[in-house]
């Protein structure tokens, strides 16, 4: 059985393959609150997950205190790139819903604002991690349904769009 290979791009500069061989050379121990102690080839690192955007496959993390942005490509993303196509399909949206229960830390848009795919809409704290909720498509903000500092449930409408 062949394992899946990912391509990781760090800070839009360095690109490398993530394989089982690299993963097996890491000794990772969770220290809690999204922080990890990592050993690789005799070197020690402190990693802290700042945010994860599953839609865009982007992870923001601090590695020994320095902020890093890692963009991941699975085999499908790599195939689309190899074919010279764009996987970005722009579509209209009617609402932004909470992908998980959490606490609204900040709202980054206002009614009447036009947004496109990938526009940061709000920051939701879940399990002590800040998650930037981005627009999955384009539209205009109709109404902000939630308030800063208030908890939300999974699937709850956060922002109505038109």
C-alpha cells in the first residue's frame, strides 16, 4: 500500500514533500493547549498551532516563537496544479455558519461589505485555538447575526449574505 504524499509550502517560499519517512523521523509530544514538543535528528523544537483553515488547507503555527504559515497540497491539489487548472470555483453564498461550537472573538466584516472567496469574516475560538472563518464564496454581507464575546453552536448562522 502506497502512502499519500503532501506538498507543504512554508511562508510562500520553501516547498517540500511530507512523506511517511519524514513523519516517522519526528518525535512529537503534546504539551497541551495546541502546543507540541518536537524532536527531529537530535534537534528540539517548540511548536504551537495558532489557527487551522481546513477549507484552504492552511496552518498558522509558531515554531520556536516564530510565526509560520504552512499551505498543504494533497494528491488532488497536486493533480489540479499539474494539469494547469484552478480548483477555485467562485460561488454565491447565502450564509456563513459555525463549523464548530466556540466563542466569537472578533467580527472582521460589516453589513454592506462585499466579500470574495477567502475573505476573513470572523475569528472563532474553539478548544483554545483561534480559527479564522473565511468566506467560501462571494457575496455582500446582509446582516451580522452573532456578537463578539458570545458562544455559538455548530451549524449556527453567524453572518447572513445577499
